[in-house]
């Protein structure tokens, strides 16, 4: 190859490098998911959990809880990620610690060592359950996935000796009939098992919003709610799209034997504008009921 040809080839290669570099920079700038993560990377105001323990709304890396299978050297490891819909099965998993071994010691949060949230990717089929751990650190619980599709599992826990909770998330695949369930439109009321639940509050993005749920039955306010997980209600909030898991802070601690209602209040920080699905568990007359709400948070 003569000198002139070599110079032309080198110039062409340099132009390609510059072009690809520019395309990458533009793509990163307009990626809506990357933009959302960047916008939410600054930790929001801390909320106070039951018992006075502060819990940051973001993990240390700036990522919202529930989006990663690993955090702070802890990993959520299901025994299998394939299931059959309609069949009762044992859902088994471990939480691997920094030493690579299953964690066996936990600090209780909301009266449990670990909370497991199960929901299909279209935000239907919600379950909040509490598996049992054996001496080896393996967790298990009988569970029936009601339909096919991709389901999201969340493990919400605090390992002993750690100063904060973690919420790790992973997907599992369920074979069988799959029919997408459209997300319900935003509404201020939801009825379940004869109870009417009304949501009050004006959620905003980027700072803590106060949400109050009013519970009635047959038109009469329920004033004898029973404590559930240390409060008169337990709230799970998931962001539509990526299913980020939000921490919610009950305003009132509930000791055994106390009665509550008809209002249950939480502080919740919605990190970005968008659509969220809220799941409220409350206990009355010895049974736990779940009310579901779709909330649109304005920009």
C-alpha cells in the first residue's frame, strides 16, 4: 500500500470512530430510562420507619429498590426461574451474602425477617407473603402462579449487622395461558370483600407525599382495624414500566390489641412523574384484605 492510500485509510477510520462516539453520546442523552435513573439518583428525603429506624428511599448507588438482583454484595437467588401456571409449587430461594453463603441471620422489619412480594409484570396477581427459612438459610413457601407470563419477585429484608433494608428483585417465567391485564384507570375508591377503601392525597414527584386511606364497610367507617405487621396497614407501591419498589412509611405504630381506623396514613416518595400501582393490605376480623389503586403522579 502506498503512502497516500494509507493516509486516506487512516482518515476514514478516524471518521468512523468519531461518528460512533457521537451516536453513543446522543443515544445516552435521549434514553428515557437512563434519564429517569439520572433524575432520581439524588437521594430523596429520608422517612422514618416504625421503631425510629431511618430508611433511605434510594439504594447507595442511587438506584431505586427492587430494580436489581444484587446490591451491597447481597444477591437474591431463586432455586429455579421456571414454573407452571395453575400448579401449586414450592417457591425456594436464598439470599447470598458477601461471603457467597446463604444469609441465616436477619433483623426483623415490620415484624418479619423477610417479606416476599410476587406480582406479574403487568401489575396483576399481587401477593405479599412470608416464607419460612430453614437452618441452611433456604427460604420456601407454597405458591400457585395463577397465569402464564413473566412475574417479578421482590425480597425485602435487613441482614443482621447491616444498617439498612434492601429490596432485591428478579424475574421468573411461568408457562401457561397468558392474557395481558390492562392497568386499571386511576380511581379514588376500591371495593374488596365488602369493604370500600377511599384514597385521599395529592401525590407529587420528588418529595414525600401524604396518602390517607379511609376504610368503611356497608357505609359504616371501620374503627376496629387490627394491627398488621406492626401497623394498621402495609403499603407496597410499584412504578409502572420498570416496577421500581417504593418504601412507604406508616404514620402510626400499632401494638397488639390496639384498634385502628377508619383512616390509615402513609408517607410515600414518588421519585418521578408517571404511573404507579399501590397495594394496601389491612386486617379486620382476623382476615387480611388488599385494596389496589392506580395513581398518576404529575410532573
